């Protein structure tokens, strides 16, 4: 069974009774996604179900968001403050750092249930009882039951702050697709595509989410912003970044192991050495682009966070980062951040085992690919 952009769009229209997807910008990404799924992904039966559901939901949410703006154009007057964005290679402590910051009440974070279904806009009074929370929880429980190893690799929850890749996926320009199935030609295209309108739609979703559910100062997290920081700051000119650093040779094996496991849900194809080579090349490019952006725009909007410091004293690391960003770390915020740190110790959901050599990589090879990065930042941990 092959996917069809027209059929998927028609299905989303039938599911919602809506017609308008907004500008045609998303369509090229949709077609590129589908071309790669049809020609490269080698999906099994479950994979076809998963990808059909993923694309359909992105289209459905896009229709609903565009319609919500038509009904309430005043949402466009909302001002997204910040954001403070957590960057870094995957598996460098970005998730833990993100959860620590998300527990500071001055920040608005993107929660899992909101990421999957932003409309109708959440209300402050019901943000912790919204029925979408239970729906997201059911989905997480199902994944934990079907794929029990996943929890040791990545822990989540319906009200937990999550990456904002779903919002980028509504424009069909996100590296998240490759994390689920192998779509190299899509990634090659994505590396060169214009991302500004992706972030404009991304911002529209944040405005919608904060409209009746403040605060307006956002914290965001996902490593993939490193590939297009120039477009990101065009849309978010006041953005500041917490960049988590760790030795890439201690990271890439974990990245490959996670992707390999998730891809196994959707495809029976396995080529670990191919996976290792592709991930090494793409993440080296992402780090390179982020470094070039920083050279061009300066260090003022960046704070460097050592993975070792985060492991040793996470709350102090957050406090020091706030000081450098010019943010206030109140006693109340410190207490909440400390409570999260006390309740979330490394390895409490099990141990994630992996070997870099399983993916055809050596430590020397990885460090050579990231030589400029390692010479510039403290990433020895």
C-alpha cells in the first residue's frame, strides 16, 4: 500500500469537516515525506498504520489551527516572550535540563498532550483536567506495553514538557520523521529547505496555546533547531539558548540505539552501520551549523551547560545558567526544580545498553567528525 498526499488530505477534511490548510507551504513537505515513505522506508504493516496516523493527525491539527484563527483572529495579537531554548546533541542531558526548567512557574512549556492536539486552545482552569491528558496517557501506556525497552531509553508523560517537533511536523519539516523510519532523501531535502514558514506556523501554535493559558514566557526544547537557527531567530528575535555539551563519542551510540529500536516498530529492515554513518554525518552538520550561527551572531544569547555539571548538581547548574541569561531564580522556583531533581535520578527507569561499535563507529572516528566542536567547548564528560 502506497501513501497518497491527496487521499491523506481528503481523509483529514472528512474527519474535521474543514477545508483550509492555510498556505500551500506545507504541501511540498508532505509530498517529500510521502515520496520517501513510499520509496525508502520499507514499512511493515504496523509501520503503515503508524505513519498513516502520524500524517493524518498532523493534517487534522493543521486544519483545526487554521480554523481556530479564522474564528478568533485576535489570537494573532498574542506575544510569545523569549523563548529560552535548550539545544545540544541528543542524549546530552537536554531532556533533564528541559524538565528542570519546565518546573519553574515563570515558564510556559509545551506539554505532550498539547503537542499532539493543540485545539481547542487550553484553558487555565482546566489545563490539568483536560480530557486530552487522559487520551495522551492511554497512548503512552500502550507504547510502554508494546515496546517495554523504550521506557529505559526515554521517559515521558502526558503533562510532561516535550520537544516541539510535532509543531514542526504540521509543516512537514521535521527531523522527527527520520527518527521513526529511514527517509534519507527527505532529510537531504530538509537540510536545504527554507524553514522560516515552519517556525512562523510553530509560533502561531504557541500563541494559540498561551491565549487562555499563560504565562507567555516560553521554554522550548529540541536538538533539531540547531540545523536552522537563522530561520528560528528571524521568527523569535529575542530567543536565548541553553546549549548542553557532552562528548559526542559517548552520545552517538545511544542516539543510534534509540533510533534503531524505534524504527524496528515500523520496518523490518536493519543496517546498523548505515544508520551509524548517517547519524554521524547529520549531527556533525547540525553542530557545525549551530557553531557557524554563533560565530555570526555572537555569544550573548548562549549559555553553555556541561553534562558533567548537570549530573553533579543540576539545580546549581540551572541557577548559574539563569544568572548568565539575566533571569530570576526565585526561592519558590528553586524549590520546585529541586523537588523534580530529587524525584528523577539517572537510571531509575532501567539501564539503556548500547555499543558504539555496533553501528560501525569508533570513538576516534566520532571525535574527528566533531573536532572543531571539541576544540571549542567543554564536552569532555
